[in-house]
């Protein structure tokens, strides 16, 4: 899978990276730019979406696909943080200048040319993610670049400033539920040219753009950044893969997509070889309900009893085509089935390239179906089960997808799955969904504004990573993680307080915080100020470093406690050196037999016994040094 000759294949990749900006209010209204979590909504409103013509007077194919899904949309909102703008009942306010300034900073870091006069456009969406049916967007920068580690420059095509969509909560019975709190949060979209030629280059480019975004004032929480990949090869076409949640997914997804496109091309060539064309395809499905009413397949017979019908198609000469593997554990039959599921709502299809015994079809069932469909040895039949309305819609989708097989790879948008494969999401969007927003005025980016921002640009993150790794003697990967965790500024503050051991600060912010979160505790309750107070207590030797995670755990569970109260509740008042000496002396005298028997090898169990009493009250290294000193003296006395 990963042994492709990417140059020979003509691999081209491009990235679309979406990042929320950390502003006080939304882009085109003054509602707060904060998610409301699991808070119960105050109201709901229902909408239905219809396609509209774009500026060129045509319908966008992807919009028509969404319309065919026949979804009902229910929006959930809050009286105190949602206004009539989000519900499309009032025109937009003026553009948020705070968001525009952050976007300008990002554009300059990406070496882009700034658009002097920005015009707001409407980008149509029919999936329900925007109540008005379109997203307001504006191009802010063009023709930039980002430099990779090997000095290759990947061109930045466009940087746009736009609105975030509503967040989908669930889908039930063909109804999508969206929350309006996310709708309208300022967002930048960074789109590269298709200059990326290997999966690893793509992963590095995505990482570099992400790092660059996260040194600016953007939201640094899970879900605030999203990556889409455009992939094409010479013999295939452009495919957009949406929802790439992790950088580590990128190489696998690209390789799987290459495999899918190559095998779809092979299917096209095999159909040519078999001298099969669109004229050989069935025009209408055959109703098989009566002959399968008493089928041994409970799935089929129970479906018929509930009022559903069974339709069948016979694809002449298609034997082994539906069973051909395109990606790992993903066959052409799955390709057709996933499109049927997404658009029509049916669970999928059954085809004769599968093991029909898995559905408990008897030999008589199969024979009856073949006879009715006039299916011969080299053919492949397909069955679908559902209501008449669902079946009619699914029939059109199946025929349409098989017709596309004669062309090879159809352009489409696919959803990234965690196992490295993808599934059909919608047709590929085109320019037909864009048109000017007549409710918004042009927005000017002045030379004075640009110059002011230019003079205050931060250092590039890869420079920061290299400098910090050298300055604090820590791994570059740790600095990179601090940036992606949004904790670099906090790290700088803590290092000022406790410069003695940067490794303790790194371990606290990254490893300890993650470990406590894995325990199911609300680590977000430990604020930046809490961390500063913890390290101030450590600096002043009022606690030992061993107490840090205990304090963090307690604070995560009890956010109303102060750090001082947490220390008191955990009984972590600092221990004096004199008290420590006295305690160690008692432990040694209590374990004299062990000291005589093992001499200095007895250090470990004695250390454990002392730490039970003093953990978090004094630094462990001080304990170790004092124990070693007293043991040495005791052994000398005894000799």
C-alpha cells in the first residue's frame, strides 16, 4: 500500500485548513464567540432547505445531492447568546475587526498578498449547517507560500475569512439537529495549491500550517481546527477528503485513496475489455417482492412482512466487479452501497459477488432471483429492500453510480474514517454555489493597518521550536506539543517562576495533565493561574514536586478550592529539614536489621517508607540525599 511511485502516478495533493479565531464576539453579529457545552437549549425552530441558483445561473451538484436526501432541520438555540441574525431574521452587522486583524496577521505570516477591498460572498450550503442556506465568506489574501523543512515552497492559493457553521448534535429519522452557538464564530480557511507530491509532504505541510495558526490568537481546543485533503493522480481525478482529524491519518488516507482510484480505473478498463457499456445497463429495477416473500433470509422475509418491497437489477457481464477490492476491506459493492445509504437512507445493497449464505439465502432463493432477472453465469445481480419511495430513489443512485464506473473515478467529496478508508459524502462542490452578498458593504484593508500588524508579527513556530529546545534542553517534539496544546505561553510564564527544572514544567503541562484527563477528571478546571500558584509554592519549597499531580486532581474535582486550600486539605504543609532528619533517623533505627543485612542496597525500601510520610511536603531529591547521608553515617558507626 505504501510502495507507490508517487512521481510515476502523478500524485498531487492540496490542503484546506479551517481554524476558528479566538475573538470576543462572532463575525457578523455581537453574540459571544463561545460554545455553550451541554447546556440545555431554550428553544428550537424547524427549517427545510431548497437549492438556489448560483451567480452563473446554474445549480451546484452537491447542493442537489443534499436536497435529494430530504432532510428536516431542527435548530436549537439560547435566548441569552443567540440573536435574530443567526436565525436569518436580520441582516448582518459590520465585520468583526478583531477577527479581521487576526486573519491579516495569518495572511502576512503566510507571505500572502492582502486584498485591499474585500467583498463578502455567499457560499451555498444545503446540509442545514447554516439556517439561511449560505455561509458568508470573503477572500482576504492570495498567492502566499509556506516553506517545508526541505526548503520546498508550497503555494497558498487563498486565505478566506468566513463564518463557522452550526454544530450538528445528532441525526434521527431523517432529521438533523444543530446547535446555533457555534454558528458565526470567525474562521479562517487556508487553501494551498496542489503542490504537494507525497503523503509525508502533505502531513508536514498540514502540521506547519497548523503550528503557524496556533502561534496566533486562535481557539486552541478540540475541534477548533479541521483539515481537508484534495487528492488526485494522472489516471484519476480530484477527490476531496473531509474531516481529517489527526495528522497521523494523512499518509494512510492518501495511500488508500490512491489505491481506490487505481482500482476504479482498472474496473473501467476491465469493462472496456469485456465490451460492456452504458447501453448494457438495466433501465428499470424488477419487483422481486412476491418471489422472495417466503425467503429463507429473515432479513428479506421480515422486511416484506412489514410492508417493504424488494427490487432487483441484473448487471450483465459484471461478475466479480462488485466484489473487487478498492481499498483495504472496501469493495466496489461498498462504494455503491455507501452512496445509496447517504442519499436514500437505505441500509445498503446485497449483490451476488458477496457470500449470499451470510444473508441465509437458500439455493432456491438464488435460483428464483436469477430466473426472474434473467441473470446468467457472468452477470451480477443487486437487491435492495425498502419502501417504494426509498427504492425509487435508490434505483436512480445505483444506475447513476454504475454509469460513472465507465468513466473511472467520479469527482466527489468523501468523509475520512478512522481506519484510513473513506466513504461518499456528497458530490464535489463547484463555483456554482457562490454569489455576492448584497447585504454587506465592501471592507477596506488599509496600508496603515497592514504595516502595524507587519511590525508585530510573532516568530515562525519552527524557529521557536528550535530555539526553545536548545535554550531549555528539551525535546523539539515537546515544544511542538506545547504549541498544539495551546500551552506555550503558560510554559513561558511557569519557566519564569521555576527556571530550575524545565522538565518538571513540561511533564506537568503535558504528561500529568493528560493522565488526569484519562482518569475522567475535568482537568480544564485547573486554570493558568492555578498552575502559576502551584509552581510558586514549589519554588518557595512549600510543597515538593510529588505533590503537583495530587493538587491538580483535587482542583479538577473541586474547582472552587484555591491552591492554598487544596494544599491544606491534602495535608501538604511543608516539612522542615530538621523534621525530615528526625523522621529518617526513626525509620533507619526501626529497620536496623535490614540496614545490616543489605547495607546501602536497603536504600530503596527505606526511601519508600520515608516518602509515605513526606510525599508532597518536601522535594524527593532532598529526601534521597538526606537518607543516603544518614545511612552512610549509620553504617560507619556500626563498623
